[in-house]
């Protein structure tokens, strides 16, 4: 029995060995080397073997660095043949049919080019690098956009007002750069309205930008700057546009021209332009300074052109200038930035404007008196204004990390004249009025910032200004007969007034730094000397000047001496800024012929505190509070009478105006550049205590006499604003929603009675632009404004004003474009309801040229030929309804070429 078991064990062992040997012998082994046609071994080639059996037996291997490979293929299921595949990127694939047995297979692969499928890589429309946001211009540009201003309006977080002023997150920008250079100072509309969008690579927002590099780590303001980054380091660009057309009377022949060559080559830049038109395009706005200069301004009442006398005009309606502006305008501007050595720059800006504007229309003004009486004043008006302005700046600057020096010499000359005729249908009276308002100002600004050794930072600044403005107003027949002619009608009156001023502001300061804390101290003084001379002359028909109250010989002196300590701290978690200026003010006003004078001395502290705290990556909150004192200037003081216009006589024989204002504000900001979403909201409350109360006396004929009374009063105001904007990249769509609310309460004396006035206003607006439609693009804006006023217990009917603008652009084929634009206005409330619909059509053909872009355009404006529009204005004690004569339908053909 034991023998049998031993034999069975041996038999089982032999059977297992035979099966194992059969399996080893049936396995197929392929080996070899893969080379190219030059005999070089190829690594990384994918080799695959498969039999013809079903299901097939397969095996994979990748060639080694020397090109060798060994591939083992199982014998089951049984197959007498097999395939060997060889694949590699950049080489033709091979397929060999082989006998299913172990063997050596040499492979040679043929190199071939490999075509990759087209892949479109899209960058994010908005990116962030530290404190800089970059907007890719191409992501926001539509086919109809030509200049960079068209594109800026579509960028979330950036707002562009009707006058071209740019804001970021609700705050005005403090600088406008092109390739990092400040060519235009604050008059950046010259660039935004003329620089082709195709030349700009990106728009950069420099948050909390400090223009002075030496102060960058010490003082960072809340405002941002804008920088246009061009596509090329050396860019020669610009545009040329010529147009001609026709419109019915009073238009006639029309013209439009714009030549704007530009050069941007590193630190050397040039922008010149000559523009002219009579088509209603208001190009004078391009000369407005939209950002404050980087110099402390102090308390300078002489910095602006005084408004001593003027004619009664129509004002501006809430519509685009191209609707109502009858003009003939010429603008010539030269702007050059020249490097002087490796670190210094010389900037030259010179502009001249000649603009003639005419307007026709009428108004009906209702004055609501405290005794429930209503005085109605109806006027038909025709005016012509001629504006001649010369602006020139010569600036030398050095702005490096260790040193800052800038000196700017500026000239502002204006030679304005106005004429107008007024018809009063209630009395049949026709009046002629004529005013001349020249103004000349020469200003020099100097600022120096430099470190003292390795310690504190020294800051010096100086501003000196001289200005003169002789003005004159003539009205015929003469108004205010009871006051000026004892109630007897007389022929005419002439008001002559001249204001000459000299002012200087100077300061010196030191700034110390320890860690994140900064201490600063500044001392300074300002001095202002002004002379107001005026004479009021009547003719009956001989010139007559009766009574000393018809003259002013006012000498004004204003001095301020101050010390301003400051403390600030900046970290990643929060920032604080505290300033406590302590000032001594001295005022003296003397009119010797009238034996009138007054003096005021005051020592005041005006603290201000600002706190800012980031909340995560996207949110930020800020709060600030301040106490400020504002004193009146010479424009608010006159011991004799001044005829401001034909129905406004003014005399301010009262103590110097002084207003103390407390202001508290809070803001919340949100930004998510990755999702192209921006939001901000802010609330501000201010309470102003004044020692002056203004009294208005309204006569039965609507004539208004204002006087200042020595009586304390307080005015409170609330302001709420919010804005949400979102860009949807796949659709190239930008959506923006904004709300603004204002409430103001203050007392006022009207016809001898104290009244409490309350004015409320609110505006909600929605803007949208959709650029990625297959057939074209759509843009639109809708706004609703409500106005309400109350005097004592009498509340006026709310006024509701709707403004809607929409445009649709079609791109049917090639370079053809057809754009339909519609403006709709709706105003109703206490005045009769007024509705107006305007429509424009534009056909544009972009020639298929290489390099320069050439457009041929044909415009038909106001195709419904609507020539009149009425608008209502509500104030605490008056309702003014103004009818404007609008431009009739007009046709303009033009050609535009980018340089």
C-alpha cells in the first residue's frame, strides 16, 4: 500500500512539471531595437502586440533609452499569427504582421510632422498683481468701439461720467497715466476721447496710488490711478476724421474735423490735436481739469474765475449736448513730455479754445411764498455766448524714490462774452442783456520732497497766484426801478465790477517713521489780498450814479497760520490716519467810501480721523469723521449793491460767513477680479452750523433781491450711494446697477418769514452692454429720478424723471455696421407731463485695409425731427419749467482713419 502511494505522488509531480514546461514553451517573446532612419535609437516608443484570436491576447511595452524593448505575449487563446504596432509622437505609425513565435524584430520609424488641433487660450479679463488690477482691453471691446473712452465705460468697477470724469469704486482717480507717464496732468479727456482703443493692451488700476514715489511707503491716499498700457513700447498712433453734412434752418451746412497725432516712446510722449465742428459735439469738455494737482491747495478763493455778473440764460437740459447745443467750436492743443537727462522731465501743455454757442427757448418759474401766494414769471429767451480760452502749463519734474521736485508755471486766460434777449409776455416787456467776463490768472506751484540723511523726510511746498477779472453787465430797459430810479422807468443800467487778487500758500513739514507708525508735522501760512471795485450806473438817458450803495470799494485781507501734527499706521490688517491741524485765521474787510469794515480772528482745531480694515481677500470697510471750519470769501461780501443779472440784485452787509461742519461717513467695498464682480456702498451725514441766514425777497414781477442776515442756523444732509457691477466673460456682458439718495433740511427766510425747507432726491440707474451676440451688440442705460421739496408745511407734488438710452449695432457681413440709437425722456409731476423720443441711425463701413483702420460713416441724427423739449426743476420754494429748442434732424457723412 505504501508503494502505491509513493508511485502516485511521483506521477502527480511529473504531470505538474510537464504542464509548466508546456506553458513556458507556448509563451511568445518579441525583442528588438527601435531606430529612426538615421540609425539613432528612439526612446519612449509605444509597442503593442496582439494576436488574431478572439478575444485577442495583447501586451504593451515602451522602448528604453537605447531603443531596446522586450515584449511577452501569452499563448492562449491559440493563434498562429499576430500584429506588432509601433507609435511615437512625430513619427509615422507602423503595423507589422508576424508569425506567432518568439523572434527579434528590428524597427525603423519614419519622422513626420504632427499637426495639433487648434486650441484657443483665453486669459482672464481681469487679473490682480498686488495692488494693481489689469483689465484686458480686448475682452471689453466691441466692434463698434473706436477710442479708449468707449471701452472704459464697459469695465466693471470703473465709471465714466458724462463730462469724461473717471471714478473707481465710487472715488475719483487721482492720476491718468499712459505707459506710466503723466502727459496731460488732469486734462485726460484729450487722451481718452482720441486714443484708438486698438493701441491699448490693458487698463491698469493702481489702487491707493501715491503719485510721489518718495512718499509711497509713508502716505497712501484712498484714490486710485489709471494707467493705459500700450501694446508697443514705441507707439505712433492717433486719428484723422473729416465730415460734412447738412441740416434744415437754423443749421445749414455742417462740418466736423479732428486731427490727433500721438507718439509714445518711453519717457518721451506727444499728443497734439486740432478739432472743429458745428454738429453739437461739445469738445470744450476735453480742457477741463478732472483730477486735482498734486499740490496742497489751501484755502484759495481766488483759484476759480469769479462769477460777478452774467446774463439770464436757459441752462443745460438733462440730455446729451448733441441734442441741444448749437455751436461753432475750434480747439487746438499741443502736449509734449520731454526727458531732460536720465531722471528729469519737462512737460509743455498749451491749448486754445474758441467756442460760439447759441440757445433759444423759454421758461416759466413759479415762486411759492410762505403766505400761500404764488408769483409766476414767464420768459422767452435767446442767447449767444462766446468763449475764448488760452491754457498753458510749463512743468519741470524729478520723481524718483529718493527725491521729488516739481515746479509748474500755469497761465489761464479767458475772454468770454454773452448777449441775450428776453421777452416777458405778462407785461409785453422786451429786455436786452450783454455781459463781458474776461479773466486772467498766472500761477506757480513748487513742491520738494527729500530725505534728510537716513532719518526724517522733508517736504516743502509753495503756491503763488495772481488773477484779475474785470466784468461788465448792461441791461436795457433798466430793472429794479423802485430801488434805482425811485419807481420811474428808465432806459438802461450798467454794472461794472472788477476783482483783482494775489495769494500765496507755503508750508514745510517733516515725517518720521518707526515700524508701521508714521509721525508727521507741518507748519505753514497763506496770505490772500483781494480788491473788489464796482459801479452801478443808470441812464435816463444821461448816466446817473446816485447814492453810495451803488459802489463797492472793498479791500480784503485773509491770513492763515497753522501747525498740523499727524499720525498714521499701515499694516495688512488695518490702517489709521489722524490729523489735527490747529489754525489761526485772520480776516479784514474794509470799504472806506461806505465807512464799513469788519475783522475776524479765530483759532480753530479741525481734526480728521480715517480707519480702514480689510475683511478677507475681497471685502474692505472704512469709516471717517471730521470737523471743519469754512469761512466766507470776498464773493460773499459786498456793502453796496451788485446787479448779478437783470432780475437778481445782491447786497451782503453782514458779518463774515462762518460755517462749522461735522461729517461722518462709512463705506463698504467688495471686489472679486477673478469673477469680475465689484460692489461698494457708502453713507454720509453732515451737519453744518452757519452764522448767516440768507433772505430772499421776491417781488410781484419775479425780481429777486437777496441779503445776508446775522442769524445762526443749521443745515443737515444725508447722502446714500451704492453700486454693483458684474462682467460675464463668455457673453462679453457688463451689468451695472447704481442708486443715489439725498436728503437736505435747512431754514431760509423768504419775503420776511422764516421757513424750513426740505429737499429729497433719489436716482436708480441700470446699465448693460452685451457684445458677444452672433448678430451684433446691444448697449443700454435706464434711470429713474424722483424729486420732492417742502417749505414749512407745504409739500410740492413729487417730480419723476425717466431717462433711457439704448443702441443696437448690427454687423451683417464683412466690415458693414448699422447702429440704431434711441433716447427716451419722460418727466411728470407738478408740471405738465412731457415725453420725448429721439432716434439716430449710423451706417459704417470699415475698409478691408491692412495696418491703418479706415471707416466711412453716414449719420442721421434726430430722425423724428423733434425740436422742442421741456424739463422741470424743483427747489424748496420754486418750480421752474424750461422749454429748450433742440437741434433738428441732420445728416453727416465722414471718413475716419487711425494713424
